[in-house]
């Protein structure tokens, strides 16, 4: 017990300083290399922007009045060429001061997704919010490719990484865009986030620098990772939520249910804020989230934790406006294995049911509203939050024990805008009341198991299948 408490205290001490931004002298080497690596191996992220600064992807601007600007965020596919980042967007779009946020948690092996696990098979497994799970925020100006050569370079990079784009409708006038970066912020280890000089970023060679320091012995780490491993057998490509049989995606025309399903099954999100450091620009950061311990307990208002020194915490103290984006591309329940080739690794599976993350049929939900600090004096609420983090984020014990040593707070969101993009024709705005009032159906595990004694042969097969599903879900 003393060892566990000491280890938790040590981890909390490291975590508390994990997000303090500073210009790191190492940025010309390992930090910049890590940033370039994450850009190079990823294929989607989240844009944070203001609607009065024109549209991004399929999102529509609300107005052109700076006094009425609306913070928004949206999932987007990208590709890179030597650190230059390209997008395939409809029309010709120009937007200043937008941020692209990337997470290592979105990378292969995708069998990690269900367990909120970040890291390859050769890395130490960690939670998406763990400082060692690389998170990168790149701010710049978005514009159409500047010349024919740039357009050719960008289009080739995009088509190579996103072959589905080759078949997108010509009549929708997709064109290559580039993000001209002027600010880069990375956290990939304990000790704080780093501001990377752009020249260092562009000149660096992509290279991953995994970090193993935790304060635990390697034998303890090995035991922990073995106990928390996900998808290591052919018959168990991913786990499902505790007491949750509702892994079938709701029909496309059930907008409210679909939105709640995506949010309720998500384990991490991009929190977009109005940045203090960047003088009021939109900025994004990755946070682990829970919306109940199980899908049946979800409320539509996910909970996340912010250590006091975290730049997102600094931002919400100044202005509590936030925007959360949840993508179907990050969900284990939407992984498919062609030809039943569920090998439990990253090679055989496809995210988002086999769709590109930017495909309109790959659902994404945006919730904008006010960050609300949860009352730390209400033990019943905190215990519920701790239980949810303990169940759904087993590799982030500090989230189930009060958070970082420096202090911080759990937050949720009070929505004033909810939208879902999950079909052709653009995103759909959902009534906030309808979104919040929807209730998840009871779990099958709360119903009595079917008996096969008096059933027909066909019904007996169904009963056995249901009972097996329940057993898998409760293991």
C-alpha cells in the first residue's frame, strides 16, 4: 500500500508540470524530431477556429462580425511533405490563426483504442492524457496551395495517405490547401510542454523518442502493461464498455442518439479554448474524458481533468468558452477487420468502419459551451467520477484519485451548441435540450439471461450467442 501511494504521489508530481509551456533548448533535436514524427505517421487531427474567420472543411460560418465570433472545432484529414501540412477541402478557403491538434492516441495499433491505450507494441503503454503520449498543437494560416508545384506536391501527399480522396466527387470542387505554421507546441514527456521554433521543426528529421521514465521498476511496468494489454489475441480484438452491449452504431437519421453514442463511447477529445498565450486565438489540447462508467450512465456532458498549470486550464480561467470534438475515427467499436482478419494489431483493422476520417459518413460531434468546474466538496459526485476514470482509464490512476499534485479540477461542459456531421449535405445542428434529455437504453446485462431449456433450436442458438456476449462484456 505504501508503495502504491508513493508511486501515485510521484506520478502526480510529474504530471502536474507536464503542460507548462516553455521554449526548450532541446527543440532543435529530439523535441522537433518527435513533432515531425507525429505529423508524419498520423493522418487526422482536429481544427480549432472561429467561425467568423471563414469555414473549415464542411463547417459553415455563422457570421462575419468579430464581436459575434463563435469558437468551433472539427475533425480533419491531412497529409504532410517534409513537415508541410496539406488538406483537401471544398472550394477555396482562407482562415487565419487556426490550430491543428494531433494525438499519438490516434495511431496504430488501433486495437489499443478500447482500453484508452497510447503507444506501439514496443512502447510502454500509457493513457492518452499521459504526458508521454505525444500531443502536438500547430497554429498557422490556412490557404489554398500557392502555386502549381505546391498543389501537385500536396495532392500527391494527400492521395497517397488518403486513397479514398481520389474518388471524392469532382463537382464538390475539392482543392489542396496548406497550413502555414507559425507556432508549434508539443508535449511528449514529463517536464512540460515545449514551444518549438518553426525553423527547427522544418529542418528536423521525423524520429520517435519514446519515454519510459515513471518512477516504477521495469518489472512493475512490465506487469502493469501485461495486465492492461488490449487486443493481443485473435479472438479479442478489443474490449467493450463495462455492462455495455450497445456497440451497434445508431442509424444515420437518428441524429441525437448518434451524437450521444459517439460522445458516450469516446475516451479522449480535443478541448479547444481561446488561448491566453496566443492572444485570443483558437487553440486545441488533448484530454482524456469519461461520460459515465458505462454507456447506460452517460449524460452527454463528458468530464475531463485540468491540472492548474495546464495551458487549457489557464485559458478557461480567463474565458470558460470551450469546444469539444469527438470523432468516430477514435472509437474501438467502429474498427472493422476485412475478411475477419482480426489479428489484434494495427495492420489488419480499419478505423471508422473503413472510411477516411474526413468522409462525411465518419461521424464527428462538436459540442461548444462553457467549461464548468465540478464541485470538489461533493464527495458523491467525485466518487462517481473516480469510478468512471478507474474503469475506463486504467493507465491513468491519478485521474481516479483526485488528479495532479499541484492541484487542478475536474470539469464538464454546459453546452449551448451541438452538431453532428455523419452524412452527406453538411453538419446538422441538434437541439441542446433534445441532446441532453436523451437516455441510453438499459444494458442487456441488467436483464435476466435467457434459458435454453424450452427454446427452439434456433432460439437456443440466439440465447447462447447473447449469453456469450454478456460474459465477454463482463470479463
